[in-house]
C-alpha cells in the first residue's frame, strides 16, 4: 500500500502546505485542487508554476492553466517535440551551437516562448549512452548473423529471424538507428548514419516552454527558474 504526499513550497523552497492523496493518484490530477488552494487560502493573484513534462502536459496546460487569469507556467518539451522544431526550422541548431541560450517561436505553441539551451555535459553523457546502446545492439545482431551461418541447427526462416531481431530492437530501443534487411537465410544490417547524426545534433539540447513574458523573465533566467510550488511524490504507507 502507498500514499501520495504533495508538498507545496514557495520560491525560496520553504514548505507552506501539504496534501495527501490515495496511492493510485496520478501527478497531473493533483494540480487543479492546488491551484484552487493557492487562490483561496493564500490569496495569490499572480502565480507561475514550474513543473516537469509529465505534470505540464499539453492537455493540462490547455484545460487547467490557460483559462486561469494571472496564471503562467514554465515547463519543458520532450525530445520528439524538440526534433520536430528542428525539422520545421523553428529551432536553428547552428545558431544554438554559437550561443548558450536561443529564444524561438513555433506555430504549434501560440502565445508561448520557447527557450532552447545546450548543456555540454549532458551532450557528452547522451552520446556515451547512445554509443553504448548501439554497440550492445550490434553485438546481439552479430549473434543472430552467426546463428544463420553455423553448421548445425542453423537459424533460418524470415519470420524466425524477424522475431529474434524484434526482441533486440525492443530491448535496446535502437532499431531506428539501423538499416536492417532480413531474408529466409540471411540477416544484414548497417548503422543508419543519417539518423545517428540527427540524434547527435540534439545531444544536450533542451527547450523550455513558458507563457511568462520576456519583460518578467528574460531568456537567460528562464532555464534556471526556481518557482516550483507543487511536487507530489509517492511513499509506502506508514513511511
């Protein structure tokens, strides 16, 4: 058994309120009652919420944040959304490489500011993890190739080969970075250098989305904002 405890803090990180929810409560559903508490109990007229991608989903932003007067938010985009910005030309990765912070706009996020940043240490770690996963995938695929050439109990059949390859793809999640060809008797694969390069271009890149005006929060200060007022977390019952 477990419960969900939500701790509300001010901008300095000092706790000001606490709430307890059933253990099967999802984080996003705890947001609305806390907004009501901020209005009714603390009499706040201007609120800026900072949250992670799970708590500030597009659906929550449209349904619970945008309709509330005096309420703004700071959140971040997921990697697929960042990739879409780059592919659409809204995010200029070349310019971002020349500066630490780059503000951009996109029709998908009307009346919002998008601030792109590149973290060099995160870029190194992302590249290391991806290369490790690519090599692990290649080792498993090599084992399948060897199984198709052994003298006894040779692995054959397109369906059987595809099943083995599918397990490898699901395990390491690197299938999109390979070009794979399967026949009844053979498996061939190569790294998709174009996809690998596209993934590498986004290493260390994160994009903060916010409704706060530039006069209130300048681009360099957005990524370091610390106005987190609500953070629910789960704990074993009785902890």
